C-alpha cells in the first residue's frame, strides 16, 4: 500500500528498467547498483498523508532523515525518526513508514534486494535507529542521479560504491563496543537459555543500569528487548532454512510456549511464523 498525496516529491535511481512500483516508472536506471544488490535509492520530500506499507520487504532497507521527522514501524511499535538519525530494517519483515500529522518529512533511502539464501546487510548486532551524519549519503544519491541522467557513465561506479559504503558503515559501526559484542555473541550461541538482565550485565562486566544505557546508546533497544530481537531473528532464519516444527523452533530460541512466541513474532515482523515457512513466500 502506498499513499503519496498531492505534494510529495521524490527522485529515484533504480537498478533495472522494469519495476513493480508504478511510481518509479520513467526514473533513471543504473545497472551498477545491482552489483551491490541494491534495488533502488532515492530522496523523498514527503507531506501528509504520505504513507507506505510493505508487508514483506524482500531486502534490507536503510532510511536517513534529512529534515523534519517521520514515523517508522520498528519492533512492533511506531517510532519517530528525526533529523540526523537513520533506521536500518532487516529483510522479510513488515516495512511501514509515514509522515507525522501535519508535518513535512524529507528522507533518503537505500533499498537492497536479497534472497533468503544470501547474507543480508543487517546482522543481529546491527543498529535499528541511531544517530547518523546524513549529508554524505544525500550527496552521493544526488551525485548518482545527476551522473545517470546526464550520461556520465565513468562516474557511476564511484557513486554506487560510496552509497553502499555508507550503508555498510552504519550496519557495522566503525568502533563497536566490544563489551556489547561479547554479550550478544554469547546469546547467539545459546538463545534458548533463560537469560536474565543480571547475567547479561555480568557478561559485559557492567552494572545492569550501565548495560541498559549502553544498549540504548549503541543499538536503540534495552538489553531485554534486544535479547527478544535476537531470538526472533534466529527463529526467522530457522523458519526459512529448516524443516523443524514451529513449536521446536520456539523452544530452541527461548520461548516457553507457542502462543507467546507467535504473538511476539507477529509484533516484530507483522506476520505469523507459519507465513515464513519454506515455500510460503
């Protein structure tokens, strides 16, 4: 579902001519984007009632707020994305965003195209919403648009490489906190264990309050919320790559019952676990 309204304007560059999105018809094409598995990039200057809903976004999606603020659906709730912040969403989940009531929202985006058998841009340790210098990515997208429309073919590889680099740097911070990485790597090894906040803090050699503040700063989630996120990400991977029963997967990633697992899964991804079974999509 998409509702652009009358005042919304945008520029977009796509990796191939044919697109299922009617609003991209006539937009310039740069096939080199496809070498980075990028489907399209662009800049949107949106006004209410602008809203887009994708139930199963088949690729990592990065959005950077340039001006104003908007709402984006993350972990089952609507969160504000403000100027100077970026959001990174994993593939195969609900991707929904819209303008705040009565407010203009300008943002840049990079949309990847990934299969369930490929390694996505987003890792379990990737941030969801955090601060990000937006000027470089905006300039790179505008540079690619200009080079494409003016047939400056020699400049295209450089702009494409730069856009991909900005996303990759955001997905894997240059200086990640080793204490957090140590905690979540241990959780990934044993997601079915009944981790407590005190145990997670112990892995990082921090107090529970210090761990909470560090998690909010680095990845935009509380420790226990990120624990649930990791479990659900692992469950999503198992649902799409194994024949294990849903009940077995729920237990293996730390959920006591199928109902609690199914509800948490739907809140995070917008669909029930059964919708992501092999062959369901």
